[in-house]
C-alpha cells in the first residue's frame, strides 16, 4: 500500500497510536485497574531498541519514540488520575 518505508512507518505509527486510545479512555475512568509495569517494560524495551539501531533516521526512530511518548503520557495520566480520584474519595 505504501511506496516507501517512511510512509509505512508513519501509517503503522498512526494506527498503533489510534489503537491505544481505548486504553487511555479506560485508564482515565478506572486508573486503579491498570498495571503500569507493562508500560514501564515497554519504555525500557524501546530504549534498548533505539540504542541497538545501527542507523538513526525518521524511519527507524519514529515508531519506538512514539511508543515511548505515548507510554510515558499514559503513565503520567494514570498517576494524576489516581491522585485526583483518591483526593475526591
């Protein structure tokens, strides 16, 4: 469907990020039901992936960096929601 590797990575990144939206939504309403260890492991995995790359380019970095940014945003959101939810209870 794509004529270049970069376009394929962009498409993959968009699809994967959109697929993460239901997880964000659920965690927003039920922050205590999420196990954050999975997302921490994903961040560490992606950091090792980036370190192991032989060549750095938008094509090789876009997906793992996007995964890290969304995972970090998710963890921060869950911590904030846990704090807010605990304070109002």
